[in-house]
C-alpha cells in the first residue's frame, strides 16, 4: 500500500507525487479469516508494522 500527495508540477506540466509512504500488506490488511470491519473496529490487532501505526 502506498499513499502520497499528488501535485501539479508546473515545470514539467504534469501531475507528480511527493511525500509518498509505503506500508507492507501485513501492516494494512487484516489477517486471513478476519473481516476488515471487525479488524478495524478492534484497533487493527495483530498488524505487523515497523514502528508507528499505519492508520489514523
């Protein structure tokens, strides 16, 4: 999973991305057999992230 900020680069005359952050699947997806809604409501228990929380 990746998130970032899209912006218009006037010099290149195109849309670009900055401030991108990447998260491994184990950090942002529920464990097998657990519904997303249940996992999120339970505080994303069992996620495997290096460092901070991936969702706010």
